[in-house]
């Protein structure tokens, strides 16, 4: 239960701080001309959003803590906690859209774009400083999973007719599955989908375009390079940690027929520490390298691409060969929905899940 609370706290803090973690030239998904990034109304919008989301998160957290002093069962507590979490995220999304619309109206009313000079900023030498991990670094987990699937089928006849597939926090079995040609590779199949997706995303990150500011060119280049570098490391950490978790779990229960694994929860905790801790480090690194616009001398601004964004969330530009592009809101990347590889990623992610559900 305390672990669920920690996840809720982390998400609440992230949602509260998000307006201050994103690039200063994009506020609630709207491109802001660089001479206006310090506009007072924008700072007020950020402050009001953070205060609102923070208060909601605290209220929901208090509600969860109060549940701990009741006789509620663990399963019910987990269910209610995730319901509260999703409600909080829905409220955050509604507030985001509200401020997104307000800023678009403010930008039009004050006619910001008519008072600035749009320039296209490029620097081909930045690619030479790129430290993104090579996609080949993501191939080893895929090879391990394919070998595990092959080994599983080689030992198919020795696998029990019914084997464990779900455990509680104490490592005790509370869910079983009958042996079939699909069920025995459920975990490796889901793992393989995740690994292939991360491999494709590593390729996309390697080729993603670098967005530079006109007034803070070096600072924006530094931020882009750090996001790509630490982002690729973070993907790799997720890839290898989840591979270890799933391979150990599958090999122990299906191949070795050991249905009781008391070390499952500690392994899961380690994976969560890697994923959440890695995200915290990534955010910390990016916050230290964000652009500063304290001293603006000209009315120049980098070209905006708002026309390719829907609600500041979905990016669609068929003229852009990039697979990944930096989010307009928050930290990280999103896919170019006009790139066919985006749909291949979605297919790779969801096909194993659909296969497990319907077959």
C-alpha cells in the first residue's frame, strides 16, 4: 500500500511541476515567441495551474492516507488508488486544455507574431557532439528474449499443465493459467514487444531533429543534447531492468516449475526504482540545462511549428522525416503521427497484448 502511495506522490509532484520543466518557448503546448517568454500572464497561468493541480493531488493523497486507517482490503485499496490517480490525471488534462486555449487567445489578441522576426536556426556541427546510445545497444535484450522463447518451446512437454501467472506482494500465487502454445510465452511475448518498441525509438531518437532557440542557441543546443543523451540511457536502463525481471520470472515459474517466488516483489521494487529514479535524474538534468531568456537584445525568434500540432499534444508533419520529436508539454518525446513507423511502434506494442487476450 505504501508503494502505491509513493507512485501517487511521484505522479502528483510531476504533474504539479510540469509547466516549469518544459522548454520556456512552449507553454501549455503553444509556441511562444522568444521576446515574450517572460510575459507576466504566462507566469500567472503556470502558477495557477501548478497550485490547482498541487491542491488536488494533496486532497486525493489525504483521502488515500485516510483509507489506510480503515478495514479496506489491499485489492480494494489498490483499485481505489488507481481510480483517484486517473481522476487526478483527467483533471490535470482538463486544466491543461483550458490554459492551452487561453494562451492561444492571448497570443492572437496581442498579435505577438507580428512584432517578432522569425529566423531559422541551424547548426550542423551539433550532431558531432551527440552522445545518444547506438541502436545496436538495444539488440542484446531482444536476442535474449528470442532465445528464451526458443528454449521454452524446446521444453514445452515438461511444463506443468497449470502454472502460476500472478502473485501478491508476499510472492504468494493468486492466479493460474492453463498451458497452451501461447500462454507459455505470454511474458516473453509482451517483453519482446516492449524491447522492439524501445529499439525503434532508439533509432528515432538518434535521427530526431534538434530544435534551437534564436536568442539562446547554445543553451538550447545543450538542453537538446542532454535530453537525447540521458534519454537514451534511461531507455536502456528500462530495457535491461525489465528484461531481467521478466526473464527471471518466466524461467523460474515456467521452466524450473517453482511457483512460489518470494523475491518477485523485491525485483519489482528494483525495477520501479530504476524507472522512477531514472526519470527523476533525467528531469533534474534537463531542468539544470533549460534555456534562459533574462537578457534579450533583439526581436528574433525561432520558427514555430504550431500548425503541425493538435492541442499541443499530437504531432503530424508528413514533411518531417523524424520519428520522434520533443514534446511541447512536459519532458520527453512523442511520435510523429505522419510517420508510418509510429504506427509500427503502436502495432508492436499492442499486438502481443491483443494476442494474449484473444487467443
